[in-house]
C-alpha cells in the first residue's frame, strides 16, 4: 500500500515532514489491525 500526495499539498518542509511522520506512525499502528478486522466482517450479499 502506498500513500502519496504529500508534496502536492503545498506545505512548508517542516509541516510536510511532520505530516509524513504522523502518517507513517499511523500506518504502523493501524495496518496490522486491518486484516483481523476484515476477517470479522460478514460479506454475504
């Protein structure tokens, strides 16, 4: 999975770096929880 578009936001470099790091931390936290959650969903039509 890839998240893009940070440079296109027009942020100053310090804000860009902060936002990027926050998103990296968020993916590290949430991504391992995604598959177990999806496994609990009822996907029958």
